[in-house]
DNA sequence: TTATTTTAGTTGACAAAGTCAACTAAAATT
DNA sequence: AATTTTAGTTGACTTTGTCAACTAAAATAA
C-alpha cells in the first residue's frame, strides 16, 4: 500500500467518522444548545480559571462569536465572569449552579449517545475500539496540524 | 475499565478527532466551496446515476438546501441534470468537464492536507494508523446509529 | 378506473451559525 | 511618554441550514 493509497484510506475514514459524529451530534442538537455551546460549557467546566481567550485558542472560535455566546450564558444566569486581579482585561469564567445543571444535562445526553452506540457491541469489541482510538490519538496527537 | 470509563474515552477521542478534522477542513474551506459542497461533488463523482434524493439520504442534508446548491452548481456550469427516462420526478446528476475540474482541485487539496498530516510520521506509524482506522470502521460500521 | 398517498424536487421565509472589521480599555514593549 | 499588543465588545454582514408550503409525477388503494 503506497502513500497515495494510505491517504485515500485516511480520507475514507474521515468521511466515515465525520458522518458518524454528525449523526450523533444531530440527535444531541435537539437540546437548546448548539455543539459549539456544549463545547464551551465543557471547556469552562474542565479548565480551571479559564478565560475567553483560552477558549478561543482551544476551539478556534471567532472572538466576537464567543463574546456573544458568553453574554447570552450570562444573561441566562449560567455563567459567572470574575475579573482577574492582576490583569483588568481578563475575566475568568465559571458556571453558576444553574450553568452546571445545564452542563450536566448535556454531558449525560452525550454519554447516553455513546452508550447507545456501544451497547450493541460485545465487551471485547468495545475494549478493542477504545484501544484503537487511543493508538490513533497517540500517533497523531503530539504535534500540530 | 468499566463502561462509564470507556464512554469517557470514546468521547475524548471524538473531541480530539472533531478538532483535528475541523482544523483540516478549515484550511480547505478557503476554497470557494463549502464542506457540504465538497461532499456533494464527491458523491456525484463516485455515485453512478445518482439523484438528489440519493445525496439527501447519504449526507443527511435538507432537500431544500441541496436543491439550491445543485441549482447553483448548474448555473456555474458545473453540474448536468439528466431526467430519468422511467421516472420524470428524478434527475440523474453528473459533473460537467468544468465541474470535474473543480472536484479535482478540491480532491487534490484534501489529499495534500492528509499528506501533510502524515508526512511527519514514519512509514510504520502510518501503516499502524491506517490499520487502527480500518479496525474502528469494522467495529462501528455495520449497523446504524 | 378513479381517489389517495407517497416520492422527488423547488421555492419562500426565516433562524442559526459564523465572519470581519472597527472599536475601547488595559497591559506590555520600545 | 509613545507605540504596539492583547482581551474583549459591538455592529454589520454572509453563509449555512431549517421548515413548511407547494407542484408534478408515481405508486398504491379503493
């Protein structure tokens, strides 16, 4: 299998996996929050003392777009901005109790999605699946695109 | 590793891979065609005597949206619709010479993207990568979400 | 056969998602 | 002190995608 063929295989996998994730997401997306919003929730919950810029860097999202989403979250009482003591330009983001509830709902729905995907496989297959994913991550992860 | 943990790992991989594909696509998307449009070109080129409905089914795309995209392609002289002899509701889609040129351009750019991603890996790693992808495909492929 | 339902595709109206540039204010650099 | 950079906001806009109503043809039922 030469390089050209390998590239074709990788692209075929990408199409397959894009479609799969698209299907999963589509189901999810009948919540009140978009995919981008769900990812933002996730980053806020996971990142300790995370700022808007951090999210911009992590998710490759437009800063204006993010600004508006955060403003909406704030207005909905889901998000709390705490200005940095040392740099007045920065605000650290965290979810309120209500925001955390929303996040948990989205998180549970995502879990359910995957659980459903995986439920029809027997245990051994799932173990293999996770192994392959880990390997792909390891091979592709370290450096940037 | 219990089921809960497996689900977390799979979701982590999905985030990782979504980001990766997103980065690749973003670069691509500075062509004149959107991701959806690129996929539509692809389906038309690959599918013999493919109709709009076939694409709708394959790509989970809204029929109104597709209709407009196809109309645009037609207006740009990229697409040819040939009405089915046996069913006047259906038109079979194919690319014109100009359309094929556009497709080839997009296709080459996609190849380049992947080639670049893979270039920094040594041959053995690429072989492994493709193997893992094939395995994931095999495990997840047969049934539907 | 006619009546009804389904399928393929189009169109209008709209909403959601994302982009771009101009701007303010603070911090860092020269 | 002057200039540049960084963080974030805002307005104006484009692109992308959705939904429902519609036409015409085909399939199915009566």
